[in-house]
């Protein structure tokens, strides 16, 4: 029986990061993956959908320019979309496969092993690997579970991944659907609605059981995204309950009910369920060693990545925390550093940065207004419209804003930021660092930012809080805003 310092079950972003970090410590590691290295971070997930989004944004941008001067709309074929996606996937797949191959060839003392197969824990130190025609068992001092997640389905809706699809099936489409209903108005649902609306070939319907999309975000964010989806022709079903959704005559028929008693029956060509993801924790041997589940019973319970079995850890989507590629990788590296580096500092989730690929794109870090109000945290909030930022004016992309939330005291420590607009994703990292360091806003105010750049808007935000901004909020009241929230009361801050 081969012996290893670490066995990693799952070769998605989290599992791969764990294996590579263990190599840094000179430990003998085995990585087990049943299907495709890269997981949903590459296939049917982040890379695939974001390749579509980037392409759809270009199509939308071209049409914004030419339609206004009377020219016909520009479009690309679905085959061109798939070709671009496949090229992107090939590039990433090739990097992984070459890296693994060369790493195994060049490893000193056979330090890294990759096995294609289904890994299952059979004891606290033993893992079986089902390779189809062969099964082997290995021994490992430590085990990291990084088995990822899959799209969630509903028990009363038959998913065939051809007509009624999840994010797995939608990437197997052979042509633009003429019409598509998206069930779920969270990030994933809104992203796919944005993509197909941008391409301009599909009539998109979005079912939203709440009164607004992205209900976890601030209202000004969701309202701007909602308005843009409507401008692109998306039919928004707000405050609706999905009574049924089924396949009829090769199409999708769905019925909605509303609080006022109205009911609606609508037919479309395809349906996409975008209602979250569930961890892949079945049939991996948790019961063989008594690994406890989390509160919901749907994910593995852990304490700072460690399960109740001292040498077994859970990271990424399997841990049921934040289902993001970047957090999966961070958790995986953290677990390895706890195992081999004796790391004592607990992992913090306070400065997690996220991007929502919408129209326009949204970037977030830390708390938003909704969170601080729900928790009754006294704060100061500052907001600047993109129309006051030179780079946005130059790009003719003035839709959007920056919003920064700080503690309501002299220190004004940064609690969170939201950015919506062009280049929003490039704007949050410095704020994330200051949140991690528990620092205030002085550093941002004094930095020499490149000009012209979108991130100059951040500097002007914090200057407003310090009462030394270039543009005065008392003059541009509709573009520059400073206010406080104390005990649920919103009060404008007096600024020159």
C-alpha cells in the first residue's frame, strides 16, 4: 500500500490548490479526481460562463454604438460562441494537463501523484480509488475533502439537461434558444439572463419570487441591474411563485401565481434552473469515519477547515461556506498550512471579494448597507457616481457608482465596499486589504492613483469622508452623497 503525507479527494480549484501547497512543504501528496481537473471552476462554471459573458458584452457594446446611428444590429452565430468557449477551455485544460504531467516527471522522490478515479474514505487514514477496471487503496497521514458541488434541482421539476437545464446542461446547447425562462434571480440566474439578453437572439424571462432581484444586495445595486435587464428586453416576473414547470410538446410551459390572485401560463423553448448548488458529499465514505455534517445536513461540518476527525479537512464547496473559486483556493491553502505549517491564525471571511458578471458588472467586498442596517451597526456611507470619474467619462461609460462603508467614529475603519460599473472588479482589492488589516481610510486618501483611472473614484470617496474632496457633495447632491446610519436613522453628513 502506497503511503502519503496528504491525500486530496477532488481536483477542482480547491483540491488542486491544496495539492500544490502541500508540494511547497516538500510533502508527498496524491490528488484524486474522478472526472476533469479544474472542476466547475473550468467546465460548466466560472470559465465557461465568463467567456460567454465577455463575448456577449462585446456584442452589446457594438450594438450600443451602431444602432444609435441607424445601422442594423450586429450578431454572432452560436457556433462562434461555442468556438470561443472551447478555445478558452482548451487553454486552461492544456495548462492543467501539462502541469500535472511535467510535475510528476520532474518530482523528486515521487513527491506528487495524480490518480484518475473515484476516491472514497474507508478509514481515518485509508482511501480507496475506483478506477473503473481497477481499484486500489492508499494510506495517508492527512486527508482533504474537496469534492465540490453540483447544481441544485427541484423535486417536482424534471431536469433533462436538454429542454429543462441547469448550468451543466446549458453549456451543451447547440443553438441560441428562441426563448428562455430563468428560474432564480440570484447571481447565477441574473448572469445568464444578462448573457442571453446581450446576445440579442433570445427572449429571456426571469422568475423572481422576491420584490427585486439580487435580494441580498443593496437596493440601488439591484435596481440598476434590473433596469438594464429590462432595457435589453428581459421579462421580469417579480413577486411570483412558480406553481409548475414542465415539458409540453418539446417546449417548456410554466405557471406563475401572484399575491393578488393572478395566475399566468407561459410557454418558452427552454428553461434554466439557477437556484444554487449543493455539495458533493454523498458516497465518499463520511459515515465510515463518523464525519459530522453541518447544521443544514447538506455540507460537511468544519472548524476552520478541520472536521471533527482531527486529520481530515473539508474545503471549497464541500464545506458549505462561500461557493467561490477564490475562497475554495484560500481555504485549501489554509488547511495545508494548518497541517504542515502549524498555522494558528484562523481564516477570515470578512474581506472576501466577489464579482457579479451582470450589466454593468458588480464587485463587492465586506459588508453592504443592508447588512449593517440589519445588524444595527452605526456607519458612515459615501457614494460617488461614475459620471464624476474622468476615466468613465473618457470611456463614455458613466453608468454606475462606488459606495464605501466605514465605522461611524474618528477611525473610520472600512467595513465594506460596493462597485457597479465599468472596471468595477479592478476597484475593490485595495479596500479588501485595508479591511483585512483593520485599517481606516487615510491610506487610500493619500495614495497617488494612476490618472485617468476608475479607481480615482475610490480616492474621491474617502476624501469626501475626510471633508477634503475635489468635488463638493453639497454642490453635486445627486452625484456625491455622504450620510450616516445610526439606530436605523439615515442622516446626511454636513460636507462642504
